[in-house]
C-alpha cells in the first residue's frame, strides 16, 4: 500500500490542485495562537505536546480503528490525505519565475528585489544571491518532499505528520522558546534523511565532487541539514563556479534536474522494495 499511496501522491501533485485543498493550515494556526497566548515562554514543551503530539496521537487512533477493516484498505485514503498534507507548502518553481525573468535580463537589482519579495532571500552580490537561491531550492525540496517521504516510509503517516507540524511550529511560531524546542526536534528529524538524500545525490550526480564537498562532515551531529545541503548539493550537480546571466539559470536547471533524477531513484527503490517484500 505504501508504494500505491506515493504513486497517487505523485499523480495528484502533478495533475491536480488537490494538495492545496488538503493543506489547510488555518485551524492549526489558530490553535498555535491560542497555545502561545496561554503558555507563552513558560511551558514550550506543553505547547509542543498540544500542537504536535496530540494531533499525531489522534491520527494513530484513527489508523488503529481503520486498519482491521477491509484488510486495511480503508486506511488508504487517510494515508493519502496525511502525506499530501505533510508535503511542502507553495510552488517554488512558480515563485522562482520572476527571479528567473530578471536574471535572464541581466537586471541584478530587479533580481535582488524579487528574491527578497518572493523568496525572502538577500545577498551582498549577484553570485551570493544565486547561491542563496540554489540553497533554497535544495532545502525546500528536502523539507517539502524527501524528508516527508523518508519518514513515511520508515515510520508511517504519524511520523510524516509530526515532521510537518514541527516545520510549521518553526515557521509560524512567535514564541522564541517554542521555536527553539521545535527546531531542536526538527534537527533530529532532518539528520538521517538529509544524509540519505546526499547519498542519493552521489548516485545520480558527481560522487567525487560530493565527497570532496561534504561527505567528510556527513556524520557530524551539529552541522545543520540546510548548510550541509547548500555545500554539497551544488557540488553533486557538478555546477562549478558561480555564473551570471543564462549560465546562472543553467545552474538552477542542472540542480533541478538532479533533484528530479533523485526522485526517480527513490521511487525505483521503493518499487523494488515493494516487489521484494
């Protein structure tokens, strides 16, 4: 059933707008405001229990009730809804459009403005801005797809939902203590899948360049996953030095192509595992 769910997720995500319909964060964000209003900085772990653990436990009860029925097939729609909800927010390719247009024209000032407006990115110069966009592309692919799929495969929909709720806590929380605790848990959640993702880059990209760029730090616990991806991802895609104009857009296209190959690799491995199991 796992491969069927992931196949349906792929089809729905590419051919429909259902993911946006499923990803309604409004009720959870209102709960976040109430929790922060009551708990404030005093009891962040209690807040995380209400915001993350409680919804995950409710999901676990629903799965336990549905699993014995119809050989477990009644749980499939719930799996599908949870995975769709747990995927990343927004459409980075669409958000990147104005930046690509400005960069193609060679208008670095306009590119910087739209990057700050649409992507919340800034840099001191054009090469730095391009590297920031590359890092954002890698990070959103990891956090919006690969990490979610990894935890769904390993521990099921409850882990995928917990990951997304922690990401939302970090992104939308106003309490510094709450964000700090959620960020620590998220670091633990990211540690293993980001390293599996880098290993996948080595299989579909330039393994030698990846080894020189990032594999020496692969087992270090304290290195943030985002920094590891930003350093090793472009090397795996064999991008070389920063470029301007159309050459810079070609770098983004090469990076996106490597991410597509990695997705295909993951789906092929999952399909093989399903046939063997």
